């Protein structure tokens, strides 16, 4: 059930109406049960068998957290989600890699990759680990824990919601209100504009070029590489906006998942702004347990590399993803080695351009199916290859919109108290003529310019 589909709009309207009806009751339980059933219906829309796997992970997390001081059950609470993730997502990948290494076919299994498995297993892990560390009380209410792990706005592509942030909200009387709807619907509209107007149109051009890069002129290939950087940002941040907006409509709050990542002046800053819920998860549950920066400089760099290599593997069962993570790990290490200096406006601009160039280069390996495909793309640009010239208008439109929005955010920040640029949501006051006019203009642009082809969100595959 795609967020950008009429089916989801109907589903969400029914969920909103149901939540509004159940909130009139004096107990939170009917509303929680209703949202839990709606979330499982949403997840089962792809394949009803996935629901049993989600339930299995939930039951395992619930039972193992109850015995938080028992090392055996705690280990089970960590290992079981990892085994589930490893089997469904990586079994054939490692089997294929072993076949190539040994020079013999070891065969494969017909395994269906459950949608969103990388996200809800990470949430289950964070819950069990936080309980064991004493950072979070045990959730003895199974319905609340099940709703936390299956809540449909963030279930299939994040953001990765922390139990410490969401479980307390389930104990509060969060309601569907006019104010929440006013904010949430605008966030949904922003996300839809990013996805079906900008990202989906650019995907047509990007897919064509990456499918046969040897046929295109080097400038067209370069434009496709830059376009993919913009496409994946609009696609994934658009999904996050819709997820955050849906949750807000129902009365719940998620933390922002993106903060204008392409204004970053170095790779370290980039990972503080890009997919924030994943980068903070990797830092707290992988980098710090490995030792972080507490065991010397060399160990710090090794920990950074291991974290990013595993972060790359988390994105997909392909060595290109691991290499992409390794590139970012190496960049983070180099960034730590570089002495810190204060940069002026010109220096900051140069840093932003260089960071964007590196990130775009790394995205080539993220997007390409194989190393050979990635090398063809790189070689096409590096050798000034001749071929088909295809300037794509949507790429220029999207780049212009991103630059304008970034400039607006920078200008707004300049006159505020914070010196850092933040991608705050431009929520409008719909009680004014100006606010209503701008909002309905946005809605008109979405309806008039929407890409009508079937194009799922990029992060659905993860």
C-alpha cells in the first residue's frame, strides 16, 4: 500500500475517522487495539504472511525484555531479530558470495524479502537493549509494544522510532484535533510534492541513463548522477514527511529524519543531517558499543569503518552497498584527521560543494546494480564520452527548487537565534487567506504535475 496511492488515502481516512470515534471513549485501550489492527492490515496488504514474522519478532522482544537481567534471554532478544533479518535479507547474498569464492554453485533459496524488515528489527533491538541497559522501563503491556513496533506510518521505511520516544506517547491521551490535522496534512502534502512531482519524474531520466550509461554523453551521465542525489533525497525525505504527517494527524510525534543534508560542509555533518534516525541508531547501538572513541585513535577509526561498512550492508544485500558504506567510512576517518579551522562564507561554500560532489560520487555505487555498471558511469564522465545528449527539464527544476528552499532556510536562520541552518517545515496558518491560497496552490501542483506511473519509494527495498 503505497503512501502515494488512492488506496492509502482511503485507508488513512478510515483510520482517522476510527481514531476520532474511539478517542471519545474514556479508555485508551480501544483506540490502541484499533490502530494495531489497522497497522497489521496495512502491513498485510503486501503479503499477509509478513504479519506472522512481525508478530514473532514482537513476541520475542516482549518476552525477552521481561527477563531483562537474565543474560540468556537478553542474548536471545538481540540474536533472534538479527537472525530473522540475516536469513530473509542476507542468506542468498552470502551464499552467492561463497559460491563465487569457492568457484562452485551452492544454490539459493526462494526467499521473499519482507517489506520494512530492516526497520522494525532495528526498533525491536533498540527496545530490548535499552531495557537491558536500564535506560527504559519494561513495557508490560503487549498491545502497546506491538503497536510501537507495527505503527503503520513508520513501519515499512522509517524513520526508526525509539521506544523511549514513542511508548510514553501511547500512555497519553493523544487525539485527532484540528490543530494536529492542520499540521499533519501539510506535512503529507510536502512529502507528496517531493515524491510524486519531483523524485518520480527524475527517476525516469536516472533509470534510463543508469540502465545503459555507455550510450549517453558524459554531460548527460553527470546530470543523471546529480539527479540521483536529488531524487533519493526528495524520495526518502518525502516518505519521512508523509510518515511524520500521518502520525501527527493521529496525535503522535516523530522526530525529523532529514535536515537539509546537502548544505553540509563535511561528511561528518552530512551524517548528522541525513537519515538522522539511522545515523543515531548506528552510533548508539554499534559505534559506541564497539568502543567509540574511548580506546584510542586507531581503534576509533576502525570503529568508524566497521560502523559504516555494516551501515552500507544494512541498506542492501549487495557488495556495492558495502563499498558505498566503506567510502563514507573512509571519508569520516579523513574528516577526523583533518585539523579543524573556522571557515568564512567562501570556505564554507567550497566545503559544501566538495561534500556534495563526494556524496554524489558515492551514490553511484548505491544506485548501480554492479561494480561494472558503476565503473561504466564513472568512466563515461572521466573520459568525456560522446553519445546521446539529453538535458532533462525536471532535473533542472528540482535542483532549482532545492536551492531556493535551502536559501530560504538559510535566510530564516540568519535572522533567528541559531547559527546553524535547519530545514524546518514551513507550516502555514490555514486560518488566513494567504495560508489557504498557498496550500491549495501546492495541492493543485501535486494534482496537475504528479507522475502517474508506478514508482515505489526507494527505501521500500530496504
